[in-house]
């Protein structure tokens, strides 16, 4: 009789983890459009008149307070203002560009001259690896297998050998 439960549990695990794999990997495939994720370049434009707005204590709507990146991404600062600006170690003269490579996972606040509070939050996150993908499969597969097993018991209860003998006599 126990082998019937073992069979159902095994079948539930296989079906649920297969389903979890399809959902998890399918979402990564759609997200990356079938290609491995590449490093991206983000362009932050400092518009003309930024220095005047900062002097008045006003923020520039096109410049966010915090930015999120992934390891290996690059931030390019394009200065269209008439004044030179600085982002951490990057000095960007008027009318030119500067580049900041974001190499490793970290969260920090960097000084900048184009925000009223003189700081910009940068969050560099780890790229999605096999560990994260496996967690996605587990997060879908494990609870689904428990529910599928319980659902199979409700739909078709496992009969013991004594129950089967009683049904034959009737």
C-alpha cells in the first residue's frame, strides 16, 4: 500500500518540477529574448540649465534620485549644460561625456553636482545566475507537488488491500 503513496508523490514531484522548470526557464527566455544577457550602457543626460536649477534648490525631473544596474553595466554621463559637472570620480566638462563602469555588486551613494542634495544612489546588483534560476524552479515545483499530491488523494483515494477485498465481495 505504501508504494502507491510513493508512486503518487514521485509522480507529483516529476510533474510539478517539470512545470516549474518550464515556467521559470520560459520567463528567463522571454526576458532575455533567447539570448544570454549582455552588459548594457545607460546614458544619463544632464540637460542645459541644470546648474541654475541646482542653485535654486530645484531638482531636474529627468535625473533620478537612485539608479539600479547589474554587474558589468556602464553609465555614460552626457553633459549638455554650460557648466562642468561631477559624478564621484568622473569629471564631465560642459558639452562632453564621461563613463562609469559598474563592475561588482554593491549599493552606494556617490557625490554628484547635478542633484540638489549633491548625491546619487547607485545599486549594482548581481546578474541572474544558475542559483537564482534553480530557486525559481524550487519555488514553483515544491509547493505545486504537495498540492498535486493532495489533490490526487482527494480525487482518487488509495485503497488498501482490505478495502479492495470488500469491494469484490459486493
